[in-house]
């Protein structure tokens, strides 16, 4: 299992475990992270799984693709350089200890 820490907008943290091969979005939904709404279920047709990858982890999570970039235009919260759709981040052993910051609002 891979450890992921979700940091809520108020600074509180929740550490969860996720199986390699799943998405960060699925790990959030499976562990009651309500800020990740994921209306489309991970098909990259909404932006309700928007998150911010901690700067220390951006090299390991990869860059967002063109379609992901387009979908982030629909994010309710501010889009930052570290913004990603959590459905597009695949959990792997290399991401053990990943830190994900959650936006204040999702919509």
C-alpha cells in the first residue's frame, strides 16, 4: 500500500493508504475525503477532483496533459501551477508519502 496525505484547506491532514494502480481520486473517495467530489467518476469530463500536488512531489506525479489542462478551466477553485485532476494521478510505489493539498471549494 502507498501512503497519501491529504491536506485540507484549513491545514488539517488525513493520511490514507491506497493500492498501486488506483488513482489519487479513488483513494480520496474510498477514504472519505469530501473535497474530492469526482462527479464524472474519473473519466476526465469534469473538474470536481481538482487538487494541488505538493511542490515537493510535482516531478514524480508528472505533468498534466492537454485534455486535463482544458478541464481545469472549469475548476471552481483557483488553478495554480501545481493543479492536477486527481483522477489523472496513478498511485505507484514511487508516490509513497505523496502530499495532496485540497482546494477550499469544488463545484
